[in-house]
C-alpha cells in the first residue's frame, strides 16, 4: 500500500468517525472545555481536540 493510499485510508477512517460520533462528541467537548478552568491540562486537551475537529470540518467542506 502506497503512502498516498494509506493517507486516503486514514482520511476515510477519520471521516467515518466524525460522522458516527461527531454529533455527540463536539457538544460534549465544548461543555467540558467551557467548565474545565479548574484543570488546565484538561482545558488544553479539549481545546486541541476542538481545534482539530474544526480543521477537519473545514477540510471536508472544500
């Protein structure tokens, strides 16, 4: 399997995961992020995950 095929397979897997769980995961991550001031590592992790999800969504819209 070429590198291009592996990248496409990974992209498809990510797309499938976002379709399956994105509707639930994003609101939960937003709530956790909004209330995670008491735990900076958790706030950083949720912020990073939300940022990645936003970038993937923008990439899929192209």
